[in-house]
């Protein structure tokens, strides 16, 4: 549910104080735990280290992000992958095919170099 228009957007005050009077090029990464804070136009160009529960993930703010929340750009869950035994077999076959293609290309390059 969105915030009412009469209240305005929620922006963490401490976050605004951190960027007040600084230039985006010289500020570096600004660490924050305020994932619920909305991105305002004043934040464009800054890099924020948004905490995801384990580490700070760098988020470079662009004009397209204005109005979104900081937490949207710092995922809290890590996708491992789908599949099991079959998926591993498919990946291994693809890796082997890639290795053989690389070896054949290397051999072709060395045979051309020795003929010259």
C-alpha cells in the first residue's frame, strides 16, 4: 500500500544529512541501513551502500530510480539455482564442449604459427 500524498515521500533524515553539502564525485560510498527510504532527486549521482542483512551492496543512483526505495536495488535473498543431478550433468557437458572448442582453437593457432 502506498503512502498518502498529503504525508509526502518517506526519506530518512539521517540519510539526507549525510549527502547535504557533498558532491557526488567526492562523497564515495555512503553506508545505510535505511532500505525503506525513497530515492529523491537530491540523491542522484551518489553511491549508497545498502545493507541486505549480511553486507552492504553498492547502489549507484540514477534519474530512473527516483521514487523507488533503496531496498529494491539490494536483494536480500541469494538465488542458488534450479535443478539437481540432471542440471549438473547438463552444465558439465556444456563445460566440456567449451573446453574442447578452446583446445582445438589453440591447436589451430599454434599450427598456423609453426607453418610460417
